[in-house]
C-alpha cells in the first residue's frame, strides 16, 4: 500500500486517500496506520465516517457527501472540510468563520461531482457569488464517472470554476482525479485515490502492485486418480490429476466465479477445490502477483466490488 501511494505521489500532486466504507472494507484504522505519513489528507463519504476516522489521524479529512448545516461548525473545528451543496450550508460555514476569526475551507462539487453531492454548472455563478467575501475558501471538485463523457464533464467543470472565479469566490483549489484519471494530467492540485491504494489501476498507467493477499489453508488432498469429481456439482477432475481442498469459500467473500480460474475447480460456501498433483499446506488466491483489474474483468465485476468483497 505504501508503494502504491508513492506511485501516485510520483505524478506530482498531493495524494488524498479515499477511505470511505471503512477503507473499502479493509478497516480504516488499519489502513490509516499503514499510510498516514505518506498522504496529504483523507476523503470519507459522510459525517459518521468522518467521526470514526477523526479518532485515527490528525490529517485533514474531506467529506464527499453534504454535511447537515447544524454540524458544519463542529466538523470545521475538528479539521474536517465539509462538502456543501446548498445555501444554508454556506451560511453555516460563514457563521463559523466569523466566530472563529479565521477563513474556513469548504468543498463544492460541480456535477458530475458524484450523483449525491454536486451543484449544476448552471448554478455556479450564483453559488459562487453567495460564497464570496465571507471568509469561506472553496475547493471545487467533480468526479468523472464515465469514460465516454469525460471530456465533456471536464469542460462543464471548467466552466463552473470560471463562474466561481468571476463571482470573486475565493477558490482554494480544484480536484478531479480519482484512480482512473490520476495519470491523465487533468487539471488538479490533488488526486483522490481509493482503489489504486490496493493496486487496481482502472486503466491508468500508475505502476502499482496488488496489496491484497487472500490465502487459505489446505484441509484435504486427493492423490491423482483418487477422485473423479469435485465440489457439490458434477465438476469433472481431469484424469490423472490430484485435488486439494482449501478452507475458504464464497461465505468468506471469495467470488464463486473464481471457479475455472487458475486450476480452481469449484468454490463452495467454505471450501474450494483446486487441481494439485502434490499435497500443499496453503494456497494464495490473491497475492502481490495478482492483477486486480484483470481478475475483476474475468469475474465480470468492478475492481471496487472485488476489493470490498475480498475484505471479508
Ligand atoms: C470513491 C471516490 C473516489 C475514489 O475512487 P477510486 O476509483 O477508488 O480511486 C474519488 N472521488 C470520489 C468522489 C469518490 O466517490
């Protein structure tokens, strides 16, 4: 994970670690412990995740979803950078800035942002004017969610940024790039990396390594020729081949569709059978030689779904 963070840092922009959903299921405290000294800040989805993460790190924490206006002062006071998509949120941030006697930073997403947290580019001029002169510094961001619309989304976003600046809002920064877009030199002064920390590349050219390891103990072995079938169905064992039974299955988060991959015959709830002509102690389903993107592609899932599923 540390090497992967460094691979994104090599693109030249500060790396913010996206640790929403309990760090993609892998345990936010544990992930923070590994990478805290290497990253610039964190992103979480909502207020609940903010308070959990606040206990684990002193670094700034940015929120993706809008926070409740009555909680904005408390979030800002505790080093949070709230996302705001409505007038009452801006008023709450301005009130906090006035009370605290210092500028306060907020975030405003411009759609595509993420579906649940942005304003329309057409509203950027009015929203920017509302933010101007209040001691409120604004980070503008969007989230590119479609390769086909990427160019148009960036253009729309840049129009929105221009409108904020024309309205004399204090634009403190802009960020667009997630794992998929980090290497594309999109206009950005920060990259938001989630899946990339685990080693997924999502089509980008960062040189990362799979940071996930899933291995299982072998609990039984059948010598070549001893059994002709495997699993709960009628999966045939090729003549003359041995079979190992591994204590890990879909009940542990192992995708059932791994059957057929790398000599795996069948994946049951707790046990998986795999061709093995000699006894073995354990088998690594996923390790640092794995390619998460290729594996996700073969399993017909998103790399994010694979990463969070394996966290079990
Ligand atoms: C989840 C998320 C990210 C991180 O996405 P990855 O593809 O995992 O890098 C970045 N930005 C936003 C808005 C997100 O919701």
